[in-house]
């Protein structure tokens, strides 16, 4: 399926302007999604630290690993490939990273 610009964007400058607006909106949504994913990581890691001992540990580890995995994917979609600084900043436990396949 091909997409065609509306006829009211007939001038080349207007087309470029419309594409710039779309690109800007896409970047804003990527940034917002990254922020939401980071917030979820913070929340799940806080729950893990507060209640991480005992019978709920496996459930909390799984939730934290899923949140971290989603955050890493969102970072990579934004072009951020290295996660070392994020791991240190969020103080992501080794038990969570092991569930992601990191050693």
C-alpha cells in the first residue's frame, strides 16, 4: 500500500514541513514511551527491593525482568545500544539480569 500526501500539501516545502512535523511527533512518542518504560523499571525494582525476600521473590523477579527487558528494547528502538550506564543507574540486580540472559 502506498501513501500519498493530501492535495493541500502540493508545494514541496509544505510536504517537507508536514513530514518534519510527523517525524517530530514520532520522536516525541518514542521519548514518552521510553520514559514510561523507565518508570515501570523503577516501580518493579522498588517492589523487588521492598518485598524481594520470601515467597513472592520469583514473581517479583519475573516482573522486574520483564520491565527491564521492555526498557532495553525501547532504548534500542531509540538508537541507544549500550545499557551499562542504565544498569548502574537503576542498580539492576544481577538476579534480574541473569533472567535476561546476561552474565
